[in-house]
């Protein structure tokens, strides 16, 4: 299984922020990415619908003989982790919420106040809030804010559009009114608008991208299971999406800074 690819999946293009970190942390590993763009956004759908979509996605990736599954979607991590784990069997499953929690509780700083921005489903699940409090001994203040319009704007490529700036100003005002030490980007789309977020919050704070720690957790897991690719080689990256092929390639190449020739439109 060492030479099998890593399977990474998300509701859309946002999971590429996780792919980007995996490419840097594990440069010899092949990656298969699945983005369910046709049915985005997941973060406003019912739990039952998200779990059914997740079953279909995971089944697709397992057919590709992946050696690990990375849930590059906070919404799926929050409400369908068990669904993924059950289908995966002995294949390791790594999720971005665990990466985000690890970034807070194992940081060299002690955070007294943390903000979380995410989709409505992720915020409502309390997955980040409960996980942070479960792993910290200090009484940490947590402020959460659902930001449902960020994902569709990012999927449309409107990263620097005036509408994005206006919506960010509205969403993030709570953090200007209540100063925090760190802000968790609780949706894998959000690292694509880090500059907008930094410019909207009027003081210095740590912005936490869970994808970074997620890639480190993945490396540790593959190492412990002796599943790292055995040779130094040029990795092969394959992308499967369910809609908007040309737009995905354009945004993906811009974000990853590589060509994406192996990108395919599929129906599941």
C-alpha cells in the first residue's frame, strides 16, 4: 500500500488548501482529490444530506485504492467523521478539525481567547469548541461566528471583490469588538481569503490554518503505519470534480501554482 495515493476530499475547491500543505509536508506522495462542486455548499445542508453525500464520495475514493483519507472539509469533519471512518475500515482517516484543535492546544503560546469562523453546520456542531475545551486545562474564551456567504463567493473566484470585503466587514466586526488572540479558519476555503480577513480585523492576532497541522498529523500517521511512499519520485496529482471544470482548473492552478492536466469531471 505504500505506493497507493492519498485521498483528499471536500465539498468544493477549498480542500486545495489542505492539498497544498500535504504537497509541502509529504512531497513524495501521490494525491487524488475529489471536490463535490455540483452540490456545494455543504455547510447549509442537513446532517442527513451531508452524510449521504459523504458516503458517495468516500466510496468513489476507495475504488481508487487510496491508502489514507483526508477529510479536507470542516463541515464533513464535524458531522460525518464516523461515516467516513466506518466506510474506511482499516484505512487511516485524518480530519481538519483535529488539525485545528491541535494547532491551538499544542501551540507554544497560551491562548486566552480564540475566535472561530466556519459554516453554520460546523459552528452549530460545537466540534471545535468542545475539542478545544476538552484538551486545554485553562479556561479559554471562545467566540464563534458562522460565515455562510464566504464559500459561494470563493467558489465564484470573487476573492478580492468589493462584495467579499463588505461581507467580511460585517461578519468579522464581532472580533473587532471583542479582541481575541487567535482566529481559527474553520473552513478550508477561508485560507484563500486570509488577506481579506487580516485587513478586516484591526489588530494583530494569530490566524490558524488547520491544514498545516492536518498535514503534520497525516505524516505522523503514515510514518507510524509504515505507509510513506518508499521512494523519492515525482508525485502524481489527480483531481476529480462534479461541476465547473474550467473554473476549478483556473482557480486551482492559481492557488497551487502548478498546472492541473489530470483534472476530470465525474458524476457520482
